[in-house]
C-alpha cells in the first residue's frame, strides 16, 4: 500500500512538473512575444518620426511620467502626456525651421522596458543646425509608454533652447 502511494505521488509530481514546465514555457514565450511587440512598437514610432508620418509620442499614455534627467533647462518629471508635449515638445518644434530627424543606433528590450539609443538632427529657426544624442528608457504597458527617462547632451539642448525663440505656439 505504501509503495503504491509512493508510486502515485511520484507520478503526480512528475505530471505536475511536466505541466509546470509546459506552462512555464508558454509564459516565457508570451513574455518574449510582449518584449518583441514593445520593441517593434517603439521602432515603428521612431521610423514614423524619421519618415515624418508620426512619432513615438503617439505611444504615450495620457498619464505617462516623462523624466528628463540631468541639469538641462527642461530637466524634471512631467506628470502627463499633455504636460510633456506642451512644455517641451511643442516649444522645441516651434524653435525648429526643419524638423528634427532621428537616426537610431540600437534598440534594447527586456521585460516591459525598451531602450532606444539615437542621434537627431535638424535646423533651428536661426539657420543653425541642432544635433544631439539621446538614450530613452521606456517602460511599456498595454502597448503604451507609461514611464520614460530621457538622457541627452544638456549643453547642446540649453544652447539651442536659449538661443532660439519659438514661433508663436498654437
């Protein structure tokens, strides 16, 4: 009887372990799919920006927390999509004669996070070039950017920001 019970327990343990491995493999595959989906969404947004047909900002959740790190004039945490767009992106674009165009060097994706390293260049309203290098760390949820940390050359940014007055904003 004890031998039969041990055999039954071993069989149950083996079955449960096999099921756990199968479920674990499915969960791992699902996570890998989500990681790739997030990377692809950010890549599509960056490509749309480069092409002039959209931008990665289209992926921002309404309640995104976008942090510009460092000591630039724009460095702080913006508590929403609208705060970030109205206080940084629209005034930035209003200082440009020719739009900023990104050139991506690399994407890194793990878990719910996508990191994009890129350069961006354009021409300011005063005819001077603007060029900067960026690294964005983007946390995704439900195909939306919910948190971002942006790193860039604050000296180049501040020189541009103070030198060029924005066109009148809409």
